[in-house]
C-alpha cells in the first residue's frame, strides 16, 4: 500500500497490529521511548497501540511505525503466523547498544547494565545469528590504531562460548580494567595474546581474569562527536 489514506483499520486487525509491533520491538530491542522520540509522539501512544488498547489508531501513526521498522503497512495489519513474523523480523536491522569502556569497567557484570535504556545504538543488518539479547558494541580506543582505526566497533556477545583464536573482551579482576585479547588454547593452558603491539602475553586465570564476551565481528562506524558514552 503506497497511499496511507486508502488504509482502513478493521477491529479484527487491532490485535494483529499489536502482535506484529510487539514482535518487531522485542527483536530490535529499541526502547519505546526511542521509538516515540523518532516518531515525534508520546510513549503512551506507542504503548496503547502495542497493547491493543487503541481501537482506532491513526493511519499516519501506523505509516510512521511501518517506515521506522522498514516494513509495509500490510505487514503490520496482517494476521501473521510465527513463520511470517520471523521472516519479517529477520529481514530488518537489529539495533544493539554501544557501551563505553568505563561503564563496563564500573559495572559488576553486563547483566547488571540495563541494555534497554541506552542512548547510543548501532543497527546490525545481517549476521543476526551471532546476536543475542546481551550483545553490545564497544568502540576501539585510540591506542588500538593502526590495527583498528578509530571508530571501529567490536560487537561482543557475552553468551557465545569462546573458542581457540577468538578475540575476547576480558576484565582484570584486581584492576577492573578491560582488555581485548586473542585467546590461544594450548591445553592445559590458555594464552591471552595482545592485539595491540607492546602489551605482554597473559595466561588465563579465572581468579584474575573475567571473560566478558566474544567479539563475533567488527565494523567500521562513524564516531558520534556528541556521544554520551564517550570513552
């Protein structure tokens, strides 16, 4: 449907709209407040549509929501089965929070950080098999140049089991400092090789090191100069 004025929302479609939007929001992990801000509307309006409380949603609002999630209005109105919903979700970008190094260092664990309430997000297109609900991005530090240009994003999945030659994000328990290392498994030892020249090789010790997550891929990202999560 190209002309939103031609759309008529039937009562039976209200539940379909709510179900489809809820699935899109949960999969993309975008906070309701962020959607409301992008659509220049209220969080209450978004919540009422998602819950099905709004019996006659404005077509302009549905069109804005469809455009935001890059789906058609038809897709929002359709009584999709789970397979259709999964197909719709998998074809859309998924956003993950960009965390600052200091935030992670100061936190007891990634689980203690509310990843649904963040200010800086990165949309991931494809590669979604590597993304979990705990996945986040962290920006390269200046000291990582030239191996990793400033603005490189490391996509870290805490739910991924580390394997030989993986790049992992670790925290030094005593100093609460973070470091990216290449994991080299040579039983019974596990080496933590530096990815930045000049750093020493470490041997993994669960008492000294905490594995935060595995870097599942890296991307180049234009750094936001006004980012609230600056390093």
